[in-house]
C-alpha cells in the first residue's frame, strides 16, 4: 500500500481539531484529520441513547461563544446547517418550598432579571444589572484575550481591567486574588442568588474556593452569563457544520483510525503510526487535539522528551473541576415548578437548578464532588424540547442535565455501575419536591452517563472535559505548563490544539484557532484574522 503523505496532520476531530484543520487547509496545507471514532465533534455530540426520537446532548449543552467564534463567520457555518435559538429566560433556580425563583434573562431583557432578583433584594438587583452591563462592555477585550495565545501583558493587566471597569463600585486589583465564593458573597446578600451564582461559576470551571480566580468571575463569568444559545437539532449540528466546512476546504477526514504513535525522527515529528503499523507522513506539521499526557507520554513517548517535559506531563492534573455526569429523561410532560406561582418563566428556563435550597447546599454539593465523595442528588437541568420540537416526539419532552460528580478514578467500576442504576431515581425524589408533576409516572425512560464512561468514550481523562484542572497554576500562561503555553512542544513540528492548551474547555474553538496562529507564524501561513475583526 502506498504511503499517505500530507503537509499537516491533526490528531482528533474534536471541535478544536476541526477548527484548526479548516484553517490549515485554507492556509495552503494539504491536511488530514485522524479520528479514532466514527464521528467528529468529541464532546459536541447528540445521540438517541434511550428511545427513538428523544435526542440528548451527552456533554456540551449551551453555546455562549457563538457571537464571537471566528470560525462561524470565516467558514459560513450557518450556511452549512448551524441554527440556534436563544431562550428569553436563561438560568434559574426553583425551590422545593415554592418560594420565588431567581431567574436570569438574556442581556436584552435585564429589566426582567432585575424584577426577579428584586423580589428578594432591590440592592442585589441593582448590583447584578450594573455588573452584567459593565461586563458586557468588556466583550471585545475578552474576545481578544480568548482568541490569542496567552501573554504576560494580558495576565498582568487583569487587575487594571477590573479596576477600570468596576473600580467605582469598590472593586480593585486585589479582587483578582479572591475566590469566586468570596466575591459573590461580598457582592450579593441574597442567599438564593448566591446559590445560583456559585453553580454558574463552577460550571464555567472556576472552583468557588480557588484563590486567584475571583476576578474571572466578575469579568468572564458575568460576561457569558445569559449569553447562552441552543443549537437546534442538538449540539452535534455544530460538529456537522464544522465537518462540512473541512470537506469544502478539501480536508481529508480519516475515521475509525486510532493514532498509536507520533513518529519522531531527529527530534522532529514527521508522521503518525496507526493500526497495523501503517505510517501516515506529515511534511510540515502535526497537531494533537488529544489530552496532554496521551500526546506526550503515550504517542510521543518519554524517550523523545527531555526530563523536564516528562516531569511536567506527569505532574499535570485532571479534575476535579469540569467533571460531570449527564442524566437523560424521556418525559410525557415538561417540569411544572411550585415556584412558577411567582413567575411562570421558571417553567421555560433554558437552564434550571433543582435540589438546592440555598448557597450552603450548593457549596456542600460542589465540595463533596471535588473531594471524591458522591454528593446529594441535585442538578442543573435542561428541557431542550421546549424550544426545539425535533428533540422529542410530538407531545413529549427530553430533559437532561449536569451532575457534578467525583473524578472517574474516585470510584470503582462496580461503584459507578451502582451510581448509574440509582442516582437518577434519587434525583427524581428531589425533583418532584420542586416540580410535583415529576413523578416516576412522568418518566418514560431514563439513563445516566458517568465520568468513567466519558473517559472511555471521549478520552476525557477522569471525565474532565477540559482535559486539565482549572486552577491558577494550570491556567493562562501556565496552561498546560509554562514551557508549552504557546501551543508548541519541544518536538519540532508538533503542536497542541486541544483543551489541555489555553484557554481550556468550552465550545469556543479557541484552542484550535490559537494553535493555527502559532503554526502560521512558524510555517509562514496567512493570518486567520478576517475583515472587521480585531482577533
């Protein structure tokens, strides 16, 4: 069989890998993407794992970066089938005792957000709207930071940015040193709002007790809060559109093929070895969308690395942040909450917290999961069929959610099997307290997708969708470690383009986009920056 030769090879067809491949091919390199599974997208996947007609996003859910994601505009993904909707009520928390919900709305509906929070505290309502309004003004700066490799200047200016944006509210540079929980508690007096914001911070990967990330809550989390879009047809439509963009550019996608080894000759990556010892050559560059350890320690191998890089890769940590379980429920009816007597919009919230009575519950839940303990059942839930009837049969609904769970290695295979067989039922016992119609009679079928399964299926080590813990020593210029923060490795021609690299997990494609910028600089390729865009 003739040896296949390309200019560039991308290992893994997650959304970052697809993004990079499209830009590489457009930049003039004959590019192949090699994917071990039969479909592209990685964690951006939608399936029917229970009953025909009930579609569930097994991992990625809401899309907060679609308005700024360069690839959507640069490759016309909307012309290739990407469709979205943006529900008015974005995030809410409902209570078992039926007290008023707290609902956060789209940025253009902040008057409704104000009214919801003001049921508890007008001061908190004023403060939230003011912080949200000011964070929205930072969008261009935050987008520039997201869609460029990390730099010391950007990191040193975080305190300046906070003080410039919020200084007259008493928020100074020292807020960058606080934890998100301390910042939330200092900003807001309402327990119900605190409970919602704790969860929002953690879902964005900023642990509530992590010092040095408080400033990110005020800027990044407050900016993205309420900017959530839903992909019609499921999140896999994004992966399909990105795949079609790759095909249209001329990229070769090689599926059902696992990369066993990166071939290194004289300190340079020159190809990959797949099944049966077949080698696919890369004349210019190779980029890996796989996680850091798999890329360096398994595919490259310690023999080709310096002692320092082996040490760095072995010390890289996965979880407990960004470790999730996905429950799925086929329903006759959508949930109808007791709290709806105060505000019916809670029944049509895009994202609804259930099973939390207040901030102490939320904090305990998060800390239990982060400590390797199974928390009390509670969840953030979605009923996407409320806005997209294609995700459930006529007259029925598909509900899913996220549990925060311990890392995959915290429990044995037998213990995870027990979690899958019991945890959803235990959560339903909590759900029915807040929504009386959520009895077992309302559930047609249900299943739970756990971190150990995510590790096997999507190669998310420990079930960590960021492929690396979100803490200051593994963020920004330190991601995945200082010597590799510019997407380059010490192997000539080998780059990182997955979420182990800056900025980490999330459906933004920034890891792939920024990796292209690094490769374009090294390989004399065109800039990816489109007309009218600063990044």
